[in-house]
């Protein structure tokens, strides 16, 4: 049994038998994650702020109330980031952060919910700063591991309760200089005048029981150009902002969009371990049409019509004048086998747009996901015999798209020159003709068949040939 401790105070146990022989194949993974007040703030470091300000290559100190931060680019909304740990060389999802930002002239409020994958517990954190200067006002944290409340003013006051040790720590500390709350400052990185070579230091308050002092520096050590590739929106030119924290000795790489200052990704190195945060882009919506779940669901469940279909491919191995044509009784049908999946998509304006967007995205190696609820309106059937038969029932009148992929045997004809024959007349050479032989070559291939079907009246039974000529 190997115990690994590190980032997020999580413990990973690997159980293996036969002296570790089966460890790569069979293992049990147990993760018990208790995010510390300090580290969760950093991990949630979000560049969901936009900024446009002057550029500077000089080392500078950025503090609340200064001119470097541009508050007009703060974006209100709800965002989500997935958190992944590098375990055994693979990125394993361990948690989800839901982030709500609400900013006006009076206050900047950041509220987050952390939920460990596979668990029910939710940790809630709240940070409030002044809406104009970003001076910290209030901070609270409540999780399985701790409960903390901090009030900022002429003094820092509050309490920290460790739920594991049952110890309560009073917080009372004089304020000597301006600083950011440790939970808030990462959200402000995107509002700095970033450019290649930019460097700066930010004073940060980070309470931890037993500390002699809780104000430390977050150092922006390097800013360079880079590229981030999203599976939804493609390539983005970004600033890679490398930050070192004196208090934790952890290093962070923030990938911040050059045009919008949106944070796409964060890479974290701590105690030899690696963590990755990725924006899930839950605000992504390329559609111009509206999805009507009630009406669409009625199409596939509220009627009395039936589609009776047969799926098959007809291979084309013809040459000469018949090339490109599948001839009955020459090219036999190859039916989809039992168990083959056939899907039915209500061919509404919304799904037509989704198909069009997907076709364009796939040319760039991407895919367009369906909104919540839309995937549930796609109906699935299976071929029930080796003659390619399938059925869809309970349909209303309307237009539907049928789609299936299945294997078949592709046969092609090849012609090979095996020699030449010379021709002579009265001993005079007249020319040569090639001697050829033709043979068939067979191999496995995949047929992609789709067809649009219209049901005119409720109660109709429509027979369909879902075929592909290859």
C-alpha cells in the first residue's frame, strides 16, 4: 500500500496484490480532499475579468486603490471550472468549481461552490471587496474541514475553527499596509496591463493558524505569449502568466486571453505534484434558434405513428460504364447486423442548425455539444435481426432524420499488367498491347447511412430503406 499526500491535502491509496504485479491493471483509488482556505482561493484564480490598460515592462507593486487595475472589465455571471490531478501520468477529474461573480460600484462579490467528484458535500466560500478599490471587506469559508469568518477594516478580526481538531482560533491583527484578500487577488490578474516581459508583485493577506504574519507577496515572475486550444471554440491567443507565492512556495501558470482576458486554464505545481484547472465554457452557445424541449419530446413520445426500417449497404465494385453505380442482382445488399444502433433525430429547426454547426466544426477537429435536455430528445433503436430491420414507435407527424453506422465487406476490382504482346505484319513491327489480369480484393469498411423521413399524419406507418451505396 502506497500513501501519497500533497495538494489539497488529499490521500491516495493504491492496493495491489502479487507484489504489485497487477497494480497497473487493478487498483482502488480513494481521495479525501479538504481544500485549505488559502489554496482554494488560488485554484479558483479566475481571469473572468477583462482589462484594457497601459503596458509596462518595469517591476511594479500592485495594491488596492492603485491605477493598474481596470474595474470596468469585470464580468458578472456564473462560471464553471473542472479540476484535474495528475495521477499515474493521467489527468483525473477530482472536483468542480462553480463560481458566481457579482460586481457593482459598491462591492465585488465572489461566491464559489466546490463539489468533489462522486461526493455530496459542497464547500462554500464568499469574498467581498470594495467595488472601486478592491480593498477586502469580508471573507468566509465553510467546509467539512473548517469554518472561518474574517472582517477587514482598521484591524483584521474574526475566527478560524478547525473541525477536525475541534480548536477555535481567534483572529485579531493590526493592518499596516494595503493588501488583497488571498481569495480575491487571482480574479484580478486579467485586469492588469499584461504584455511580454511584464512583472509585478501583489501584497496578499492569507490567514493560517500559527503564522507570525499573514501578509505575503504573490510575484508575477514572467508573462509570455502562448496559445490555448478549446475543444469548443478553437485556438485563442493568450498571455501565459507565471506566478510564485512566497507564502506557499507554489507556482501557477495562468492562460489569459489576450483579447478578452478570460482565463482558460491554470497549471499548478506544489510539492512536486501537478494540478490543472480548465474552463468548461458553460456560457458557450453558438445557436441562433431556440430549443423547445416540451414540443420536441412530444414528437418522439406523444404520437401513434411508426417507422419500419431496414438498414443495408450496397457495395460498388463496377468498372467502365457501370462505375459509380450499384446494380441490382450484381451488387448484393449487405444488411446491418443485429445489435446495430440506429438513431432518430427530430428534424426541427434547432436540430438542423446543430447538424450544420457540427459539420463545420468537425472539419476543424471539434464538435458542438447539445444543450441540456436536447440529447434526451434523440431516440435510439437497435437492429433486431441480421436482415437489418429496426422500428421506431410513438411518433407524431413531422420530419425526422435517421442515422446509422455499421460494418460491411468492401470489394474492389484491380487490374494488373502481366506482360506485353508485340504485333508484326510482313515482318514489320506494328506495336504492342498490354496483357492484363483482373482480380477482386475484399476488406472491412464502415457504411454511414442517413435519410430524412416525413410522417404526414398521426397514426401512419412509414416503411424506410436506410441504405448506403458505396
